[in-house]
C-alpha cells in the first residue's frame, strides 16, 4: 500500500507545494514561459521526464522536484526527455555545488545513479566538447 503522504504529494501541484502560486503567464509571454507556468499547475505525479528536466533547469521548486527526478534516475540514469539520453541527469548535474551538502540523501541517490552509467551503453551521450563527462567530473569534485 502506498502511504497517504505520497498519494497526496503526487496529487499536489508545484503551486501548492512551492508557494506562492504563479498564476497564468502574461499574455505576451513566450511559449517557453507559458509552458513553465502551466507545468506549475500539473499534479506532480503526472510530470514527465522532460517536464522535470525543464523545471529543474529553470530552478523551479528545486526542493520538491530534485528528489522526484533522482527517484527516476536512480535506476535509469539515461532517461531521456525531449533532447537526448541523459538530459534529465544533466539538468540535475548542473545544480549548484552548494545544493549537495545540504541534501546528503539526494547526493547519495545521484552517486547511485552515476554508478549505473555504462560508457559502452549505445545510448550513452557523447558530445564534441565532452560536456556530459565534464558535468559528472564537476559533480564528483564538488564544484
């Protein structure tokens, strides 16, 4: 049986758990800004991989969304949003280094996810500038 706190959280929206509510996007907002505003009204349990990638990369509700993302990445670190395998992981790796000392359990989950990476996996992201490898190295170095 799923604990009632988890069921309640999954039914909650970012506007509810990370006040203040933003309300609708301004009429002249870009499609990107409208999407971020709209995602704040979606129940957390319905947010997809790319939704989490986008929101985390925009530093929206970090305290709520990073643990959700790490729950997904823990066993499948190369989950793909709309861009490339591992794009959600990259969003998490780009968090400021100062986030991790205050969140040791999330740090452990990210370490676990990284331990599951396999460079021989055909989906392992390869960038000309080695950005994926650099992001992992920065995280491991604490920067």
